[in-house]
C-alpha cells in the first residue's frame, strides 16, 4: 500500500510539473512548429495569431515583426493573415550539419503591447541528397600471389541526410573473384578476395560499388573499382654490356653527363624497377663522379685533371625491386685538353678615385699568368663593357688600368670593372677578375628641395611647439658635401610664427594661431650643405590657418537686457512678432546659425524660423492668452562641438499701440543702475550715428532724386517693417550667414527695450475687438489661461 501511494505521489508531482511548464510557456508565449526543409519562399509554417490569441486588426496596428537570432531572416509574418511563413529557402544540411535535431529560433515582437514571444521551428530532413563517393573511379593494385580471404578497405560514400534518409548499405557487382564483407553492419565497405588471381590470364578486374540510402524514394550512388594484378619477381636485371669503356675530357664542367649504364628486367611494376649504385669505387673517384640511382647517368661532381689522375676503374650494381641484382665494370679514361685558364692578379693603385681626376691617371696594375704552354699559354686582356677606363700593356704579362674620360660621382659612384684574360688554345679558355672602384665626392652640387613651394594647414588654437610641416631637400653629393641643414631665410613678422629644426627640416609653431587675426602667412626656408664652400637653396612655405569653432554666436538684437513687443489680440497666424539677429566670428560651418525657441509660456503660440530667426505666431491670438509673454530663443552654430547664445524677448499682446504703451512702460524688474548707464551710452552713440546717417542720406537723396527714393528712406513711410531683401553686413563678411536687417521705430518716447508693434495691415479692421472680463470667462477657461 505504501508503494502504491509513493507511485501515485510521483505521478501527481510529474503531472504538476507538466502543468507548470505549460503555464510557463503560455505566459512567455513559447511556440513550437515543425516544417520540412527545402520549402519555397512564402510557405506556411504556423498560425501565430491563432496560437497566441492575437487579433489580426490589432496585430497590424501594433507593429508586429519577426526577428531571427542569426544574420539571415528565415521567417516572416503576414500581418493580414497572422501566418508565420518562410522568408528564404532552408537547407537543413547547410544549417545543422551532422546534427540529429535542427531547430531555428526567432522572436515575435509586438511593439504596441511591448511583448516578445519566442518561437522554435524544427527543420525536418527530407531525402534530397544522393550518396556520393569522393572519386568516380578507385584504382587498386594486388599481387597475383595474394591469398584468398584477404580484405581491402574501400572509401566510404557520403550522404548529408540524417536518420533513415542517410546511407544504409553497399552492394558490389562485376566479378566473381571479389565480394563485400558485411562484418560491420554493411555501413563500412570492405573488399573480400574470393579466388586466386593470375596475372597471365587476367591483368585487371572492373567492379561497381553501389551505396544506397533508406529514403523514399531510395537514392543511390556508384563508383567504379579498377583492380590491377601485379606480377611476381621472377627475372633478374641484365646490363647491356659487361664492361663499359668511356673517355672523359678533363675540362668537362661539374654537373655534366660523363656516360650512362643501362640494365633491363623482364618483370613488370616494382619488380622491373632497377636501382643503380657504385659497388667498387676508390674514394678519389667517388668525389669526382655521381651515379643517378634511377637513370644510371654518371655525372661529374668535381674537377678532373689529366696531370693528376689519367685512369679510373669502378663497378656498378643494378638491383630490381624484388632484390635480384647484376654487376658491370666501367673503365674511365681522362682525355687531356687545354684545361688551364689564365690567372689574373690585381693591384689597385688609386681607390677611391676623386671625381675631378684627370685622364691618363693610373688606377691599377694587372699581372697575367697561364699554366699551359705554347699557344695555350699566350694571353690577351680586355675590359668588359663601355667604361671610362682602358688597359695599356707594359710588358708580356703586365697591364695598366688608366682613366680614359672624366668622371662624375653623381652619375656613377661605383664602377664594377671586369677584366677578361683569354688564351689562344683550342678551344680558347678565359678567366676574369672583378675590380670595384669607388669615386670620391667633391662639393659640386647644391641642395634641391622636393617642392619649390610647400603648403601647410594648421587648425587655430594650436599649442606652441606643435609640428607644422616638414621640408626636405636632397643633395647629390656625399658625406659632408651632401649633409643638409635647414634655417629660416630672411626676417619679417611672419618669421616669428614658426621655427625650423636644422637637422630634420621640421617646422614648429612658435605660438598659438588665431584664424580671426591671421589666416595665412609665408616664410622662406634655406637648405645649406656642409661643403667648402657651402652651397644652398631656398623654398617658400605658406601656412594656412584653419578655423575652429572657438567663437560663440553673438546676439545683435535683442540686446542683453531683452526686448519687448506688442501685438493685437486678433492677430492672425504667421504674424511677425520679432526677429533675432545674431552673428558668429567663425567661418564655414562654424558660422552657420540656426534658431530654436527654448522657452515660452505658450509653446503653441509662437515659433522661430530655423535659419531666419523670425519669431512669428503659429495661431491667432485669443483673449485667453496672457497679456505679457516672455520668450527665450537659443542661437546655435554648426561647429563641433556646437556653441550657442540666448536672446530674451518680452512680448505684450494688446489691441493697439495705445493699449500696449502702459505695458511697455512697466518695468518688469527693478532697474539695474549699471544697465541704465550702459543703455544711456548706447542711446547717445545711436543718436550720434543716426544724425550722421541722416545727413549722409539727405546728401545721397539729392543726387539720386531721379532714381526715386532710396531704400533706406522707405521705412519712414506708413509701414513699420522693412521690405528690403537680405544683405551682407560689412563687419561679418565671412563669419556669419548673409543677413542684414532694417528696423524702423516710430518717433516718440524711448523705451528701454525696443518696441515691436503689429502693423495695422495685419489686424482685421472690420471685426471689433470686445474686451473680455475675467468674470465673464467660464471657470474652466479661466483656469486654463492661468
């Protein structure tokens, strides 16, 4: 009874584990599918929407997608049907080679629900591969004395399929002398010899080995086995001669063929392969002759000399692959010839030779000797090649080497002279001697720069001592005459910017460069050699300073204290409220400016132009908007890293200018004495500048009366905003975007922060504006406006 209860408890625990695993898989969205390999693209794998209880409409709206774990996306999701389909053709043998189970994992990501569901797809094998052998034909060699029952392993076939679809068995056909051994479950093929072989009756046997798999339908592959029957060794080698008599000239060079011995064998294969070797040879002859063991060629390996040894006798053995051998004797006679070449002795007189040496100067003395006699000992000497030297005979065995033409070390610094001595023998023998003559240098060349003018580009704000450029000059001379040193040539203010290292020609910055002050400068570098007298050359180095983003944008308007503007409550969308004007002293991208609205009480009411800096309304002004608005705009350049500045504007929303004046007169903050003083100074300067400009404008107006009023006076008309197009400010011709602004203000009481007013043309005159009291505003609207 206790045993039964224990088994029942184990069953309950197992059932509980299965329930927990199923609950965990359902919670985490684990899906498993199984599909065969080699399905075409777009084949159905599983109904993901149904299995996960996902609605098709929501599935498309939530941005569901399938992500595989590897680089290749093998599966895709159809949002319309919720089906998981194949995105590529899947080859199981390529993905899971030699693996019993092939599982691909992917994840279904539903972005709207922020859920991830794991999906496993098992790729099942199909019989899509045929068993194949590595070689279409297998060649085997068997001796005719091989005993029956001998086994020979055969190459295995390869089938990448798995399980029943893989290789199952082999079969053999074609000859009764052979069969297959099935001792290893027919998975490994072995060839079994059933009967004796006889090479005289049949020299070869052809068999066909077939490999079969277990698929449906069955696939098979074949290979052809060719068996060559080899012969037994029953014949000894036989030389073509019992005694070889040869004559070898004593001047035969090393490696030359002296003679050849030859033997034959009536057998075949290895039994007929003969190996040659010396059986009886003197040690002196072994150093002079070598025998090729395969061909029987005898070659010269040392110098032969008739005066030393005139005759050699050796014995050669020939042995076949079965161990049978034969012998032959060889008599070698050395033939005397003109084998002594002339000998040369060189005695250099002048080395090295100064390149300014005059012709007919004696350089070396040559002595010639020949061991032969008669005409074989008569020697003549010549120079090999076209050289500025010649040989002059001083006696029968002595020559002088003299200079024939002038020398130039820069063209040729070393002469390899070959002197050839030839006797009058038949055939004539010759010898040569090499003499290396060096030409010494004199300072006849000035340094030459690699470039006549150099250009260097250095970013500004560099550290003092940083390298700028390296100049290089070459001097064709040698030694001290070709050793170049560098220095700055001349003086001037530009020479104080850089210094040059005398040994290497490297230029270093003496100070930090500022692009806004100096954009380029030029210096001259002199290269001087170490000769006596010294020679020199100069090159110009032009240094261009590159701009860096080291200047933040500067806001020209509004001033540091901010600016105020007033507008009508019924102003339309797109109404120009103000314009932020900024400049940047840098150049290029570092001076490209962009504007953004950083802070605003009503973000949906105002916007600023990205490149123009114009602050405009994005919608019509309503009575619920606060009467006073404080806007903060940021100005950024495009440098790396970007620099920025901010501008503050105070905007007053009013029906008219008269309604806005009380708001403009109110001081939002306590007046700063220093700010008032700065404003007074700026106002005084502005008044003086305005008076000067007015007088200049009146003078210009009188001269251009026929051409109509100038653009500078058009702002004095009824319109309060300038219609002039963009212009380039004179102070910022390169450091900022090409914008200029004409601002016109109505005469009257000056306000501390310039007043921007809405033009009457933009306010709808036909619609009366009725003030809305706080008491008449619903509680919900009142609280929202607050």
